[in-house]
C-alpha cells in the first residue's frame, strides 16, 4: 500500500489523473473501473484537458462503473450514467462504457451478467475509488461482506445525507443501489483510492491504520497487492504515520514515479 499526501485536493486530483493517463498511454486497450461523486470530478476534468490539449486517446479503453442508483434510468439527471456523460464520456469517447443498469428488472441476473462482462473484458486494470465518510467503497456500506460481488445494497442514512446535496433532501435519495462488491473491487489489478477533506479523515485513519473489518469496508484494501491512496493534508490529518508516508514518497526511485 502506498499513501501519498498532497497539499490539497487540486494537487491530489492532478496526481490521480497522471496515474490514469500513464496507464492509458502505456496500454491503450486497458480496462478502467470508474467512480462517481464529488471527489473524481477534478480528475475527469484533467483527463478531458489531456485528451483535448495533448491528444490522450481513450478510443480503445473499456470502462466499468462501480455503482448506480436503483430506479434511476440513464436519462435521470442524478443517475451516475448522466454524471459520467457530463464529466467524461460526452467529451472523451471510449470504446465501451459499462454501468450498472438502474432499471434492471432481474436484479440478481443483471448483477451476475455485469460480473461476467468484467471477466470477459479481461478484468479491471485500474479501479478508481472514492471513500465514503462511513468507510464505504463503491456503495459497500459498513457490514458488507468483504467477499461480496455486484449486487443490490441499501444505503445508510448517513450516505443518503451525504448525497442529499445532489437531490435536494435526504428523502429524495434512492434507498437502493447496485454496486460492485468488495470482492469485485479486490479483483482489479491496481486500486487507486482518493479522499480529500477533513470529513474523510476519520474514515481514512480507520481504513488504512485500523484493523481489517467489514465495519469499514475500505479496510479490505489492506489485503490488495497494489493499492495507491492519494490524500490531501486534511484527509490525512488523523493518520499517526503521516510523516513516514511523506518520507517514503519523497524517496521513491524515479522508475516508480508517475509524475
Ligand atoms: P464523494 O463520495 O466523492 O462525493 O465524497 C465518495 C463516496 O461516497 O465514495
């Protein structure tokens, strides 16, 4: 696990975009796992800029999104399908973009098929992740099985409150979602988790310096063979070994650097 502490969210997002851009340049047919929410917005902005100004080519990339609200179709403005079009796909065409279907009638059947699609694509090379203030990844809320696969989940009241800013009030946030499982996420070859702001500091410390527990689903990533965590100073503020992570990062050999 590598923890990278940047001055602020802006620098953290540029660093994350550099990780993604390096992979897309080195492996144009890569499979990306994508995330939504507030955190990745500046990452996508930088990828759009690199595409438009530097010709970074995504035309052979396949993507799979982590999650979607159940009951929202792709035309619903709060759907993650709409989010992805707005922030990335309308400006950066990819070969194939997959999202869970919020209108799936046969939910278990759809989820099994989504898992199958990921497998048939060759598996996810790089999975971008945000972190819930309750320690969730994707929409795997506390108590999720650490071996879980894509399935329906019920959001916690806390997550519905956190996401109310997009809907108007917590009551309007859907109660159910489809999400890749923790096990699905763990199968990706590289996980890149971003967390910015004081609101995430407790979850960051619990996930990466606390015990592995399904009460903090992100803590399962401690078992991941290639995990990069990019934080800003505020999100890192509860870590006990922050100085060590900075020391390590400053002494990385050049061949390990991506920026
Ligand atoms: P946020 O959400 O990026 O909007 O803070 C993160 C998450 O819930 O995974």
